[in-house]
C-alpha cells in the first residue's frame, strides 16, 4: 500500500490517501474541506476513492465528506463522534466557518478491525482531543489524526476534549513498534520511536 498526502483547506488538515498500486483503489483518511481539489488530484493519478475514514468529527477533517457521500463514497467514523457531523461539536461555528452536516454511512466502536475491499484497517480508540478520536493502522502505518503530531499533540481545551484521556492515549500509541511511521492530521510525518523519546507530552 502506498500513501499520498494533501493538506486541504480550510485549516490545512492532512488528507492521507492510502491506495493499492495494482487496483488503484483508495481510502481517504480525513477528507478535508475541498473535495473538488482532492478529486481532481486523485483523477490525475488514476486513483478511485472507495471509502472515507474520519479520525474525529471536527469540520476541518470532514468538510468534503458530504460531497463525497453524495457521489456514493461511504463515510466511516467512531460512533462517539458521529453526532458532530450533524453539527454538535464540529467547531465550525467556533472558527467562523460553515459546512454541510450529514449522517455517516457507518459507525464503529474502536478498538476494532474494519475490512473494506482489500484493505484491513485497525481502528484504535484514542480519546482526548475528542471522546471519539481514533487512529487507523493500515499496513503497519499509523494515521493519528489530531491525537499525535510531530513534536506535539492534540489540543484538549475545546468542546469534548480531556487532557488526562489524551495522555493515556499517547501512552497507548507509544507501546507500538518504534519503527511505526506516523501520518498525523496536521504537519509532517514522524515515527513512534521519535515521539516516544522527544514528544513534549513527556513533560506532563
């Protein structure tokens, strides 16, 4: 499996597109707020999105999912964050943005394994940034949403955030193999080994 990353409006959330080089079928993780741009970029690479997975229910990560859903692409999210897609706690109003609210096609309760086409996705519940935040492990790669960043971690001072839960979630992630590559919801990639040693969460 290969990964292409696009930082999408409105707040530069990373949309990670995981795809099979042979079939060109892809899963978009955190589809961002500009589905039209994403769709054109994927078309230029001959890729077809078959599902959209959301790490949590904040508007900058799901804004384009509504348009994708209208085209028949199913949207998945942890059930604890599913109501945010309907407006409660999406933070769109908080940051002065508008978005289309909708109902996801599928909800799950992490920790679990999702099987979509030829993709096997392990959903890891990592509350703290939101109560339903989760990370996805695909082919040994960790897609960490707004839980873990390069030399940083998700904020917990907004609706549904809880610092003690986030700290426990990071401890959980740090138990993964140090060679695990981390694809965060914002910013550059990192590894579990690097964050285990240098992440500022260790100061708390």
